[in-house]
C-alpha cells in the first residue's frame, strides 16, 4: 500500500497540513461571483440585444424614420453578435483588461465580470431570440387584437411563454459560463486556477491542486446538471397537465 501512503501523503502535505485548502475555498467564492454576476449581466444584455435584433415595430409613426431606426438597431445587434461570437473569450478578456480598462483603477474582479457578461450576452441573445420565435405568431396577434401595444404584448403574453421554453438552455449557458471562468486568472483574478498555480508554486506538487480544482468544477457542474434534469422533467409534467 505504498502508493496509497504516497497518494494520501501528498494530499495531506500540500492541502491540509499548511493549510492551503483555504486558498481553494476563497478562490471558489471568487469564481462563483464571476459566474453569477456574469450571467446576470449576460441576461440583461441578451434581452436588449434580442429586442434590437428583432426590432420591427413603429416608434415615431413616420415610416422612413422607423425603418431607419430599425436598420440601425438591427445593424448594431448584428455587429455585436458577429464580433463577440467570432472571437475567443480569452482575447476579449485581455482587451477589456489591458485596453479598455487599462489605468482606470477598475478592479480585476469587475473587469472579469464585465468581460464574461458581455461574452455571455451574445449567446443569451440568440437563446432568447430562438425562444421568442418559438411562440406562435397568433399569440402576438391575439394580444394586439385586444388593444395591447407591441411592448405590452411582448411583456405580458409572448415573453412569459418564451422564458419557460428557454430556461433549461439558460441553465446550460450558466454551466458553460462557470467553466469559462477558469481563464480569468490570466488577468490576475484570484480564481480557482490562480489558486492552483499558487499551491503548485509553494508545494512543487502539481497534480494535487489541479486535480482538486477539477473535482470542484465537476461537483458544481454535476449539481447544476442534476438540477437542470429535474427542472426539465417538471416542465414536461406541467405541459402534459
């Protein structure tokens, strides 16, 4: 059982004896903050971008002006989605940190949240657009026939049904976002990967901290996956009723 003694001895010496495991606990809190606030920002941006991308309604009642505004909104949304979805999130993170917020005094944690949120917003926008398009057009026509404005029809009739359809996909996006936060350590945010590198440098035993981080991510993702599965089954049961 010598291998077991070496295995347990490395874990005890690297994480427990010091104790460096507290570094991982603190880093986990940072990673969860980046994920949570990043997805909130992504949802807000996603709603705005989806509305801009699908804008076709009347604003001023002047045909040429409404058409111009619609084209501008559609164009801004298209360019944003095209650039964000067409470039790596790590590159975007570096641009936010070392170009946009360089010398501004904004904390690295806030920069990470903004970068992750703006990246997520592009994908959330497409999720929401798909959810809105999945609702039968007759729902919107029924709302307008009752005298509701386009905004009220969207807010009270279309969106509640669309949100029910896209919630599982949004949870999936949150899961992806949690895994993507592993890169924020590249700009100095003390996340899980940054903590693992610190532990490696202090102990010269690389496998313990990296396996520990992998297990932490796996447990979090597994819990969310189980939650998503139960939530989807609940939605299917409600649809049957």
